[in-house]
C-alpha cells in the first residue's frame, strides 16, 4: 500500500485549486460524517460519537497546548496532533483605498498586553491516516487543513442563509482566510461588504495582500462590482462607533480569534435595535473553557423562551445553539459554559443539517415540513459554536488524499 505525504505547501495548493463544485462535494461528505456522528450507533456506522474519543490536551512548558485528536470513519482511522501557542485576549485591525477601506491606527490607547501579542496562535502539527485494515495511508501537515475544515463546517449553515450581503470577520489569520475564501466561492456574487476587524493593522496586511495581489484570489475579488473590503483595528479613535456599526449591519459574523474576552458588548445584539435583524454567527476561534469571543448574554438570549409579549419586531430565534459536538462544547466551549447552558439547549450540526434536508424534501413534495426550522436557518438568529472534532480532520483529510493522488500532488512512497 503506498503512503502519500503532503507538505503544508501541497495541502495549500490543493485547497486553493478547489472549485465551487469541489467545495460542495467536500461539504456534503463532511455533513454526512457529522450526521453519522450525531445519530449513528456502533452497529450502523464507524463515524458515530461512540467511536470518536475526546481529545487529549497536554500543557507545555512555554504556555503552549498540544492536542491529540483521534477519530475514525468507515474507511480510515487517524490522529491529528497540533500545538497551539497561548491565546491572546481579544482581536481587531484596519485599512483604505479603492475597494478597500483602511482605517489607520492613530490613537495612543494602551491595550491589554494579551491583545497586542504578536505570537502566532495558528495550530501547527500533522495528521496521520490509516486505512480500515490499519495500513498507513497518508501523513500530512495539518496547519492549513485545520483552518479549512473548520471553515468548511461553518459554511454548511452559511450556504443556506437567505441574505449574505454584509459579512464582518474578527481576526485575520488562517481561520479568517478560509472563512472569507469559502464565503466568496459559495456566494461571491451576493456579497457586497467584507469588514475585517483585527488586533493590529499590520497583522491584517498579509491577508489583504493575498486577497488583492494573489492570482488564486483574482476570480473571487472580482466576483461582483459591489464587493468591497475594509479593515479596522481597535487602536483607531472611532473604533467603538465603527465596531457597533459593523456588528449591527452584518448579515454574517465570522469570529475567528482565540480570545479570552468578548469581542464586542452584548448590547450590540441583545438590545431591541440589535435584535431586529437576523444574523448567522459562527464562533469558532475559542476552544477552552476560559476563552470567549461572544458575550455569554448573547448566548443566553438566543436560547431564552420567546413569550411574544414584546412590542418590537425581533428576528426569529431557534431556542438552541448549534454546535459541532454537544459533549465537546459542554467541556471546552467557554461561551457555552459561562452562559450556563445544558445539553438540552444545544443541537449538533450533523443532526440539524439532515433534519433540514428532510424538511425541505417534504415541502418540495407538497407537505408542510418544518417551516419554522427553515425560516430560522435561512433568516433568523443562528449561533454556531465549534471547538473542533478529530472526525472533521479525518473526513476532509481523506478526501484531500484522494484528490492529491488524482492530481499528482505530494510524494508517494510505494510499499511503505
């Protein structure tokens, strides 16, 4: 059995070559695996939650954390090992020319040291895959893979939203990179504004240079004549006003920072004004119990009963938070833990996607279906919280190995 070895450059080149149809195929494969995770049993599928051990975390002497994430599917078993540096407390950054707005950092406001750290928090490590007989199948760099598979899972709900004209992104690292790229690949013709908020303007420059100068982004940055980018940092003197504006006006919020403090006040979304608009919020940057990007009050309001006694028009809410794994989020998702939520207030993405598919099929065939579910997912306030599953890495990694072999990417070691 040959062993495929993929460097970070190999994985990146494969991901950058993906077409919209390729992404939809990978998205569907991941959705099927997550559905099996949420609803399957050991008798019916290898992807069931019983076959996916919880990740093991080992602290390092320099503040870093190493995660060991084993998982299995019906065709492979594997382990991702990644190390992450200590997390800064919050995120933000700026920009201004032609279709890019650059908000310069001119104030001397002293920021919390944890918000100005230049240390990279990008997970670095590898993924090892074995086939179903236990024979080594592949060994690949997991840096780009981790960011891509997280954004791919988040895109499952994004793809179904009725309105995606305005997107606000917190962070400018690899997670932000792939959330933006997949959004443009999937819905580029409908997106008018992408507002990036980062710790520092300098930190956002590599991302903006990639978007505006890279050949791999040429077809995306010209997807439509209305597409505009802006970048803002927290040091800007009008940061508070613009932050509120970007959050309130957003149809979609991508939160991609390893923050230990909420990235904006809860009032932006919990007030009567903030609740008028339906938004999709993907909060994927924090991954430990002490870390939060989204204020717990926003989480609490999302699950609170709607008594219909208010005199203001509010966007529909589902009464639950969507998560990748109930077990993992109750253990590691700071927003969920600090909001005091229980398992009955969470629904797994894998279960939700398939319920919606069944409901849509029923509606198409003339039935009633779950029209409330459809309205909520397409236009209501939907919060998705993810701390990451090894199953995501195995599923997407296996697909990338198949693509690499088809396209002649990477190194193949025969008779390994």
